[in-house]
C-alpha cells in the first residue's frame, strides 16, 4: 500500500466513524425534533386562526407560498411564506382576512442573528404588520413604520425579508378572495 | 488545580489568548446565551480533546488538519442535534452560532497545541480549564452587556430574570450592539491581564 492510499484510508475511516456516530444520534433526535416542529406549527396555527378552525392544508399554492390553510367558510387564509433574512431563508406564517388584511403573524424557522434579527421571533414584533394589507399597505420600509421604526432597529434585512413575504401573501390572498 | 486556574486568568482563552472572539461578541447579549454557548463549547472541547488525544499518533502530519476538523465537526453536530432535540429554546436562541463552533479557534487551537501532544487525562484537564476560562470570560462580557444594554440579568428566561432599576427603563443601547461588545471586551481584557499579573506575583 503506498503512502497516499494509507493516508486516504485513515481519513476515510475517521469520516466513516463520524458518519456512523451522527446517523446513530439522528435516530434518537430526528423524531423528537420533528414532533417539536409539528407542535410549534400547530400552536402557531391555533394562535393565528383566532379561534376559527383552519381547513385542510394545501401545498405550494403560489410562488413564495409553501402552504395555505383556509379559515372557516371563506373568512380568510393562513399562509406559510418563504422569506429571506440576513442569515438566509426564513419561514413566516401569517393569517389574513379574505381581503388580504393581516390578522396575525409569527416568524418560524430562521437563522437570524441573536440579539438582532432573532428579536423578530418575539410575537409582539409582528404587531407592526397587524391591520395592514387592505386599506393600509403592508409596511415594507422603515419610513413606513413611523414611530415603530425602533422595533426593527439593527435588523433591517430581517424586517425587509419578513415584510416582503407578508406583502406578497397579502397580495396573493386579495387575488384569491374568499374562494 | 493549577492547570484549571491557568485557563481562568493566566491563559484565559478570550482575554489573554484572544481566541473565540467572534462568538464572544455575537452571543454575549444575554447571560443565558453565554451560559448555553459555554456549555456547548465545553462539550465540543471535551469530546474533541479526548478523541484527538487518542487518535493523534495514528494520524499522519499531512492530513492532521482535515482529520481534526472532521472530529470537531462531528462533536459540534452531535451537540447541535442534542440541543435541538432536548434544549430547543436555547438552540433557537443561539441559532447559527452552535454550528459555527466548528471554526472556533479555541477548539482547533487546543487540539493542535495540547491534545495532539498529550495523554487523555491531561487533555481532559485542559478541556476543563479552557472550557471554564471561556465560560467565565463569556459570562463576564454578557453580564456587563446585559446589565448596561438591556437593564436586566437573564439566567433562565421566564424563570430566573432580574430587572436592574433605572437601566431597565433607559438602557445604554450601544452595549447591546457589537461596538459595545468590543468596548466591554477591551476593559475586561485589561482587568483579566492585571489580575493575572497580580496573582503571579
């Protein structure tokens, strides 16, 4: 066996043991993590639906919208929206009236910076969007936020990503109407 | 005990060796985050020091860096998966900085400088000393920043939180931002170096 093969085999062996260890750990953690995600989504849906029972989920109804759930009989929609923040892709879930007005929203999966973009996970953060989308446009700039601009200070990219996703969701809901 | 003490003052990884400064600045906005990051870093340091101490003589020099990185990345991923499953709130709060422990200079630095040249027992002691030093440094930065920048001390969110009268209503916001972190690190670095010199005398 030449020297190069020996080194490759040693490195390969270390990699194989590492992969085995990770696969073993994954068998324990994967179901727990999946259950947590499902619970988190269910809890968000309960809060976002405002007491109205969400209907059956529909996958990828439009570009940038991963899932949608109808609310009651044409009363609105809950959307799972794709967004892009400072740390990469984010998931926002938001509920809208049938006319596209934001009822509530939550930031779900994200890799935003601790102490800055991560602050958007605080449920009160999304209050800046509630009530917008119909007569009042969804705020997509800090200027449009007025006195609430301090809420997004230090995390403009996160805010821009979330606001763009919510604005797109509102527009899509207006197109769908109460169907 | 002397070996453990060296990690706290004389060879403190953050303030004296100036290692692991990026996460120190990034996650030190609250004491809770600092404690979580310290725990995760310590577990990775302990695991990688043990594994590298055992494997070092079987790894040729030419491939030791990629081999060490694979070992470190494995422990980081194990810790990340465990935290996601069993400490989800902390995992969510620390976010990307847990996977980024892979590139924390403390881990690779100790693997290179110590674990690869010493037996397992000494490498465990080194991990404890450096882990403790990192924790003390990180918590010290976070304590100052959270008190001044947020007017609070958060040890366990929602359970063990204290508000600092006066500052909780009007915090000095610069300390919540990276510039404030650098100022705090500078002053603490001076303090730790001075303490190191005093205790040596």
